[in-house]
C-alpha cells in the first residue's frame, strides 16, 4: 500500500469512526496488503500475517473484522455497545446481541453503523447496529447488533 492509498483509507476511517481511527487501523510503518476486485477497487485490507482488518464495501464504508475492531477499541474505545453477562458467550461465538441484554451504547450509534460489542472492558465482537442507541437501551425485544465476528471462546 502506497502513502496516497494509506491516506485515502485513513480519511474514510476517520470519517466513519472518528478522528484517530485511520491511524489506528492503518499505522505508519506497517506493511498492509490490499486485496482488490478485478476492476482494481480495494475490497479488503489485511496484515502481512493474512489477518483481515476491514473490508471496503461498494457503498464506500468499512466493515470491521475482529482484528480491525481490536485496533479501534484499543485506540478509541468505540463506537461501543456494552452487553450484560448473559450475552458474553453468545457474542464471543459470533452470535447476535439483543436489545434486552444491552447495558449501554454510545449515543452516536445509528442503525447500519459498525460497532464494537464489549463487556467489562473486553472486546467480544464486531458487527452492524440494527437499532439506534436509544432503542438498544430501551427496547426489551429485537436485535441490537448483527455480530459479524466474535472474539472466540475465552480461555
């Protein structure tokens, strides 16, 4: 990845996740591989260890993989949805988080946003918000986050 492409990807990440997200996901000095479509459009950004950080959608937004979520969580702490004890084993396995078990959510979370699902300071998974933050906190039914990637079984 050349410096111009790194700068473009950082700009998108900063816009989507907030200031500092681009540097957290695509730091200086790290060699990253960009997988491209047959037309040359970036599709995925991976580490040299073949660990996927993000996918780049045709809508111009990133979808997070667990490795990318970990980088964002360590650098920014969000966008975050906190779940209760009952959800921990399910989200770790990549299963969805339901509104009934949401303890808190960052106020800026909107449906369609990429979010980090956490519990007691640990990142459990990454996925797409299905409800706004208020709905996640208030509703007793419904899916809050469609989890794409879980942290795996603890141990």
